[in-house]
């Protein structure tokens, strides 16, 4: 369906890269997925994103677009005949953008804070922060979905993408720390939504397998002594 | 709530709040301005922005919109009959969003470091100037970011201009010497009424910054 060449520079474990791929899948677009190697940055990446030198980058024809949420909005606007990703109402858009910013600025850093926490007390505090955030997102889900299956309504939208991309890393964190974060008793709507999201046709082929991701996390920690990607 | 149901909760010194003021003025939107005391936040603010408890908050017909760039996009989309703030071409829009996000990611943090830490001012000053130089590069030879028309990225960045005097005085720097094109751009923006009426007086900002430094024990 793509009139011009569409390429994504990325890596399969990155939740930010996943956002771009889900958006392209929603629009049923073919694209070439060029994977970066851990620990090194390709010439193409450095040329396409000289400011941040980070993935994902969408290259449409010869034009690079950087920053995952900027990419998602770009895909939505260029391929406007496909299913809509952003809500149509300006207020709903503002709410979706607000929660996406919350997830990037506060929630995902709190998730990354769990493996970084030094000592039991700090770990418990970090875990509580993530759980508190999930309760806020549970409320947001109820308000945004208005009784429908996704934040975006009948089908996956901007906020589903912005949040759902982290489900793989959420599960890895649960497993490696022996703790339940997404709890169906505390956040029942989110728990059900998570299952729906992961099985959606636009998501299931790009959501990494939890065990595979856990293995990757071990390699990442060993190589860089650092927790999950924080771009 | 008066003024056609548009209220802005703000603090006069916030470069983020100024962005919203510029956008509202560009669109000719009448609104009620409410100054918040950030050391004693109003019930309304806590109710309208319970997650972050921060200004600016735009309240439109009783419903809150938070986060300055989100508010600016909201204003652009609701009052869409005149003066579009974002370009119409999707690629240009993506570029605008990228650069506005860059300002948020890099500039505020760098500015805070210089103003509110003591000791490594020289290093922090360099980081701040480096960010400004990248932005100057993005501006290139154009009158405004993105081209001939004043828009989204200009709004995102120009509000920092009234903080430059405080920064230069406290950080020991001459920004115009380092980034002359950027200063020329800022002065060009100041010729617009929406900007000159929204930006705070740099000397008052400086006094405020000095006060904050004393409060946090920096000086």
C-alpha cells in the first residue's frame, strides 16, 4: 500500500520502536525493518537522527522522522485514509497526549526504577510507585474508553500504543523481581485491556515474547550494567 | 467562569505558561487569567491538575487541559479558523513537534542546572549553550523555525528569552556572542504583540531567580 519506500530503523526489544511498527501495522503498510545492533549505531542512524542518535527512526522516502510519538502522529496524518490513530475530538486528543506524556515522563521511568533500586526498601518504594501509576491509568482507561475495549474506543489508538508497548518489559520486570505489578484485582480493566492489546492483529507480531525479552535483558544488564532502555 | 469559558491558571514567571498566553493571543481568544501562588496552590488548580499539580492549566468550558505544548496544540485545533500554529504538511508538522520536544527535553533542564546549582556553573553553561547552538542550527537562515511564518516551535522556545538575562548574569555568559542568529530571531519574535505582551520582564525574572536561589540555599 505504500507509495514510497518506508523503512524503520529500530530493534525488536525496544518499546519505542514497537510504537512505530504498531502504527504502520494499523495502516496496513509494508515497511522494511532495519535492526540496529546492540552497542553500535549504524551510519544510517547517525545520519538520520544526528540530534539524538536514537531509535526508532522512520524513513519515508528520503525523509527521516524521529521520536516515537512524533512518528505515530506522522503515520496517522500521512495515511489518513486508514483507521484513525489519534481521536478526532480536540479535547480527547489533548487527554490522549496528556496520558502518553505521563507514561513517558513518569510511569516508564518508575518501571525502570525497579531494577535500579538499591536495597529492599528502595525496591519496595519503586514497586509502589509503579502500582500507583497503574491505578491512575486504570482511571484514565475507564474515562477514555467510555465502555469500549481500548483507550481509543473500538480499536487501538494513540494511548493504547503509547502504553501497550511497555507490556513486554512490564512482564519481564514482574518475573525477574517476583512481583505482580499489573494486578487484575486492583486494576481489572487494565488487566483485561492488556490481553486484548497483545492479541490484536496490529500488535501480536511485534510484541516480543516475554522469555526472549528476559534473556535480552540479562545481556543488556551484563553489557551495560544498566536497566531497560530509557530513550 | 467568564470570557467565553476560557480560564488560564498560570504563574507570571513560567516560560511554559507564557507559551499558552502567546497561543491564545495569536488566535485572538479572550480568557480569564488567574495567577497561582505556587507555594499555596488553589483548590481549583489541585482539582484541575491532580496528577502533576502544575501550571499552566487551560480550563475550557469547565474541562482542564494540562501540559503547555499539549495546550498549544489544543488551542490550535479548537480555534482553527485563523493563524495556524502548526504547518499543514505532515512532514513539516513532524519537524515542528520534534523541535518543540527537543526544547522541552534539553533546554529547561540545562537552564535549571545553571540557575540553581553552585560550583559547576561553567560546565552547565556550556551544556546550555550547546543546546542553543543546535537550535540555532535548526533555524538556519529562516526568519522563524519552519519558515516564513511564526509558529509552534517559535512559541515553544521564545518564552525562554525573558530568562536569558537571569541566566547570563548568574551564569556569567553572553548568549548573543555565542548565538547571534538566535538572539536576532528572538528580537524578531518580540516584534509580535502576542510575544511582547506575554513574556515577563527579564529584570523581574532575574529578581525572582535570585530569590529562589536564596530560598534553596544556593547563594
